[in-house]
C-alpha cells in the first residue's frame, strides 16, 4: 500500500488528538495539541519578569533567532535543541543585563508542505495551523522565552517578502531565465551535477539520484524561473568571512563555508512556476510564479523586526533588533544561512547578521535522527518523563556544537541522578539538613585572610568559574559552561565529605570550621544555580528561592564568590522543603 493510501485510510481527517505511529509518516505522532489558539503572537520579553536588568531601552536589543520549523512533520527533540540553544543564549544576555529578543516560528510554504497536505487530504492552511500550534505548544512547554512567534503565512510576512523582492529587483539582481538542474523536494533546493550521485535500487534495478550533501533524492527539472545573481556575491561573501573570522561558529563551519566559496557561485533560482507549486507567496507582478521557499523563509528574520520599517521612527528603527546578533541553525541548513541569506541582504544593502551559530545533530543509535528515517525522539514524552529542565539541561550538557551526539534516555536518567541529584541537589540538602544546620541559616562568610587549606581548591574554582562560564557561553559552548559548573560542584561535595561536618557539629570548638564548610557549600549551590538560570529557568530560580536569594540579586554582578546574602541575617535563611531532584522511580 502506498504511504498516501495508508494515511488516508488510517487518517481520514487530521485531528488534534490522533494517536498515530511515527514509523509510517512523519506527521504521525501521539502528541495532543492544545486548543488554545487565540494567544497573541507577540509577547513581552521575559526580561521583564525574569531578571531585574535595568537595561537601557534606547540600546539595540540582543536579537537571536531560531530557524523556523517546517510544518510537514511534528516536532522532535532535534528541533527542540535549536530552540533551547537559542533560548539559553537569550537568557544569558538577560542575565548580563542586556535586553534581548528571541524569534522563532514556523516555515509554512513550499512543495514539502503542499505534498504533505495532499497526502493527508487536508487544506494546506489547516495543516499549517495544526502543526504550527504543536511547535508553539512545545516551546511553551519547554519554557522557550520567545518574544515573537512568526508564521510565514501571516500577512506581515508577505509584505516583508514583497519588499525584499522589490529591493533586489530594483537593483538589477533578479532576471528571468531558463533553469535546469537537480531538484530535491525534501531539501527544497537545486543542486549542481557535481553535487549529485547516481544510485541503484537493488530491488527494482531502477536508477535514481541523490544530493551528496544531504543524501536526499533529486530529480532533473527544467523550468523558466526568476533567478538571483548570486554569482555577483562570491567575492563579497569571501571578504565578509575573511574580515569577520567569528562570523560563523564553530570555526570548522566557518572554514567549511569558505571552502564552498573557493568555486564561484552559480546564480540561484528564486521562483517556481505556479503549475508546479501553488502553496507560496506569489512573485510581485507575476502571478504565474511563486517565491522560492527559502527566500520566503529567510526573510522571516527581518519580518520580526518590523521590516520594511516604513512607519518607524529613527529611534524605533534603532531598537528593532536588526542586524541579528546570533542566528542559531542546524548544520544541515548552513548553506542557506551562510551563503544565500547574506547574499540577499548584501543585494538589498542591508546589514548581514553578526553571527551564525551552527550546531551539530542528535543521532539515535548513531543514525541521524530524522522524521523520514522514523527514529525521532518525541520531546513532549521526554519532558513528561524527566521534567522540562532535565531535558533542557541534557540537551545543553551533552548536545554537540561541532560534533553529533547520540541521544540516550539512559544517559538523561544518569545525568539526572548523578549530576542534578547527586551533585547539585545533594549539596543543597546536605548543607541545609537539620542535623548539620539546625538554625537553617547561611553562616557569615569565613575570613578571607587565611583560607583553610581544605577549601583552597574549591575557593579557586569558585573564583575562576564566572570567567570560564562567561567565555564558554560567549562562544555558545554550553557544554563547557555546564562542565565548569559541575566540576566546581564535585569539588564542593568532595570537600564536604572530607571535612566531615557530622563530626564538627558535635564539638562546639569546631564551630568556625562547621560554619566555613556550610558557607562554602551554600555559596557553591548559589553560584551554580545563578549560572544555571539560562539553562534551567524553573529549577535554578527555585533553588535560589530556597537559598533566600533576592530576585534583584540574581544577575551577573552577583555571580562572583562572596556576593550573595548581603542583606540582614534573618533573610539568610535556607528553606528546603523537599529534595529538588528526588530519586526517580525506575520502570520495571
Ligand atoms: N524550515 C527550515 C529552516 C528555515 S529557517 C529560515 C528547516 N526546518 S526543519 O524543521 O527541518 O529544521 C529546523 C531545525 O531543526 C534546524 O536547525 C535543524 O538543523 C534542526 N534539526 C532537525 N533535526 C535535527 C537533529 N536530529 N538534531 C539537531 N537538530 C536538528 O530546516
């Protein structure tokens, strides 16, 4: 049975609660979609409620973007990774006192979507509405503090796309020409013959072709299209990358893009005849053609800032966000973001993004996790099983920037047990325990004149931690940041065991030492929780609450040894009611 026949039989109408098998079709998954569809698309920055930043409202906000997600399949953990990474950096900027905006959304046009809707016997817009809402639900469930959720089917986006087309047209960068090439529907991209490989289907003996870069099937296509003079930008793109050696992170990706640019670029087809593609934005002034989906999609980053900025004052324009400070993308969509996108912007005489951060992929049993392979991890189920912040932590602690990482539920459980529970939670409950700390108070900081040798190593780690963390986070290396935090916590737990406070508590003469070990432990927990706020936006503040750290003392200025509890003694109370990371019941 063909997959479409299968779908139509099992799924006469796509429904919000359809419990479906993701093995058969990417759209099939057992996720409930909430009915709440009326929320405003723009919401205030979380800076307003998360940290008291005192950010200057005339300063350009830090603008960070996630890619916008295709609506031909429901979200998987890889999608969530792009979003959590972006959200973590946005929150990191807020921690440092900068106003930040984060945009995310859904990519709703193109042949992929048209075909998926056809397969399901649905109207395209109904499919878009449903799946877009699933992404929104996911990002809400995962505490992604997006400030804008953009959908490419919105009228404000069509206006921005029309404007960019007009700008390129007016400057002579668009012409009409015959286009022949290998087209991949799955990648929504044409590939030159040199990037295509012939394959043999051993069962049927039929030959077919794939794109070398993505392994996706391509077919030879000849059509009359509008083309963009991408060839005019090879030198400019090279110059940009040479002058901005940090434009693309990690460095290996920067070099990869430079290697693509060693060969002059060919012009790019930026429209498809309506006879082939109906679901898209029409070409201004020519209804017989529809905008190439990547040109449409990439423009979303401008739409979010209010482009074409027509009714904006100079002052409003200055704080609209553009150019983006960081654009987070998966490595599979690097060419679109690091070649086509800056070329479009250069052609329209707009600033290019300051940085593109390309992350690696999650694999399952070492195979790329993808909807077409059917080996995806459902992020809703994962968060339900382990908790939102545990999944966020796992993604940021174990997900690769340069190298792929293999997703493993066993490892999520281990990180929870050993790191979150065993290090962070344990240190907190030990140092707040009634047996060792009957008054539940944070002792005063021990004298810094002579540091007890027992605490020397921990003291140094606490002193160095902010700089290591800052460096790692400024380079988008969350793994290094969490490793530094947990390395410090491991030392703090080791000191605790070595100093044996359970013996010190029995001897009034050891009061200073007992106070010192309790202070260092609680200070370690405070520093860890403060720095984990961008990654664990629920659990970290909850720990700071238990430590009675005031809301206005949770920003970067306080992320230094000895900067906590500067207020009166009564407010230095530690209130731990239940373990923050209780032992999980293991499934039989
Ligand atoms: N719609 C385009 C992006 C347009 S941006 C102007 C697209 N969408 S996608 O839904 O296929 O992918 C969105 C993001 O999810 C990309 O950053 C992609 O790399 C990421 N991931 C998809 N699978 C992934 C993994 N297995 N692991 C990590 N991230 C992956 O591409």
